[in-house]
C-alpha cells in the first residue's frame, strides 16, 4: 500500500457494510481499485491472493477474515491453501461488486501481515 493511498484505505475500511447495497457503476469501481492495492476486478468479483510463510499464519488470517466478515454480515468466497488464501468478494444479491465488497477488501488489507 502506498502512503498516498493509506488515508483512503483507512477511510474506506472505517465504513460499515449496509444491507441492500447497489451494484457499483464502472466509474465508481474504478475510483476504489487504486485504493485497494493488488486487488483485481474479474468475473464480477474483487479478488486478491494473500501469501504466508506457513499453514499456521494462513489459518490465522482466515480466522481473522471470518470474524470480520461475520461482524460486517458480508461473507467472501475463500480458497485456502498451505501458504496462501485467495479471497473473492462479491454481493450475490446485487449481481457483482458493491461498496460492501470494497469495504471488506479494505478491511482484509488491514488484517494482512
């Protein structure tokens, strides 16, 4: 994360997910992607792979993501491996990426080592 993006990331992560969030327009999503370093938009999802040194750290991160997701009542699709986790955020009810997904991606960035 760059120092210029840090305040925007913190501000995004400080927001709370809201029920019924609408699909983001392409311009809105384009505004948030530079803030979410390393995240990509593909197939109607925000996706990033987080890498770790071992399984213990991988699972610790997964547990932190699970706790945060339950607090936000917004849950990702996770692919868990020995040394990495792939996170996909999308809002199924909206049919793609909403502000909720960007908020949770920002929060995941704050949880990553």
